[in-house]
């Protein structure tokens, strides 16, 4: 699992991630509750998403959402390391 970047859409923050084996142009984006695939085909849906710096992203809120709904998620440990 690799973090690709951090995004914001309105007041909500997202983390983009992918498996190390996935192709270059495909990744997933999550707000903590839902994981959505972003591919070349559906990129237009995500045009309003703005790339932000890690320091601007509320990683702890995303961790709380993942921990509450899917404590088994492989991204959880990686985000906990990122949050410090």
C-alpha cells in the first residue's frame, strides 16, 4: 500500500492510495468511509478535487473514520505512521 497524495473537495479531505502492484494511472481515494477507484475513464468526476499538502489534510479524522468502520483496512496502519 502506497499513499499517492492528499486531496480536498469542499470541507472534506481525502487520501489517495494504491497497491504497489497497481498500474500507474489507477488509484483509490478514500474519505475514511468509502473507497472509490479513480481511473482514466472516470477522472472527470474528480475534477473538483484539489491536491493539498499532507500538513493541511486532517489525517486523524480519516483515521477515526476508518478505525470505526473498517479496522482491518490495510491503509489504517500506514496512515497511523503518517500521523505520527
